[in-house]
């Protein structure tokens, strides 16, 4: 068995999994966002509740830029106190177990490569629509990290540049599912601005105001899918994140691609877009696959 931990900005999820990806037990704890000491205590408490005599190793999915060879975390994403922290070494020194770590967006991509929607494709792009846009680029059935470990960090792709001020707008903001949901929730005066289910009720019921914002959002995503098709020319794009559970998302992105192509007849690209197979557990599967790949 393997202990797999997915460190998110809200919860640290964990599961006991076998080498084929079967989950035998899982749970979650709130992720401390204050300091490294409190964070470590929660991670240790997760590990301490398991019988490590049956655990071959510990696989971790974590925000931030990750050097998978050394285990060092840079920047830490939503947990900035993880910058320059070697979490695998800390855990290995304490528990004597092999530990592997990978970036959360890349874990989502690895999950789809291993057992999901892009496992048959030679080249693919996985886009995870959340607070920003995460994911990974798969080339020749391998995750492409790049010389600075930033390949696939499409949140930083510019979609507009003000020539006078040199200020840019970025795909991570325009492609943020959280921002889109909040805009509609505010418009509809919802008590919970993060209530995606209620927001999609409005979208699915053809509410004009909600669909105007949703269409705009899908056009932003579609424009970057077309850009990436020309740059990378992958076999397939897989769309993940919590909102990918909504069938209308994929339908509307495909509509948006068609609309952009209709308005810009010079477009030749014809991207294939599918939904990710894994949603909430994607990072667990990807972290385990990374561990197994590193162990070979």
C-alpha cells in the first residue's frame, strides 16, 4: 500500500492506495495557512494515524513549483511558507519511508495520463479550471516540465497587453472558474458566492444574465485552447477541475471554439476537447503515478 496526500489550499486529502490505484480508505483535514510549524503538525498527524509497516512509500501532491529530483518546493502557490522547503526530506528523516512530491496541476495531468481520458493519446494538454488554470503538457506520453519546471503553467500566459502601460491580463484570471462562479453568484445575490451548484442551475435553466457571463468565460478558455493547438498541436485537450463535472461546460467550450472559428475564418485548427475522467481525486491518482514512475 501507499499513503497518498493531496495538499490543497483548503484541505489536505489523504488515501491509502494500492499500486493499481484502488483506494481502500481516505479522509481529509483542514490545511493550516498560517505557518510551516502548524502545517507540518497536520501532515505528521495524517501520517501518524496509519500503520506504516504496511506502507511502501508516501506520495504527495502540492502547490508550487516542484523540483521532483530534489523534492524542493518553490513559491508554494497558495501556501507561500512552503517556499524553499524540502518536504519529502523532512518526512523521510522522520519516518524512514521513501517520499515523492509533484505539483498539484501536474498530478491532475498524470492521473489522466495513467488511467484517464488521455491515456491513449501520444500528445495531450490537461487544463484544470479552478482558482486559476493549472494542468500539464504531455509529450510522447511523458509529462513535459521544461528547463525552469514551468511548462504547463498556463495561468501566466498573457491574453492581452496594454502597449502604453506594458500591463497584461493573464489566462489564470480570465480562465478562473472561481471568478466566473463568483461573478454570477454576486449578480444573483446568492448567500454563498462560491456555490457552484446554484450558479450552474441558473446556467442550465438558460438564465440570460448567467449565460452571458458563462459564454464570455468559455470564449476565453476556447481562445487559449486554439492558441495551444497551434503551439503544441496535441491529439486532445482534457478539461478538469470541479466545474468539469457539468456537461454543459464541455458543450459550451466546443460552441465557443466554433464561434471563434466562424468569426475568424483563417483558423485551421480543430482541437479535440474532452472532459477529464478524474475530478476531486485526480491529484491523489497523479501523485501515486508519479511515485510509481520515480521508483522504476
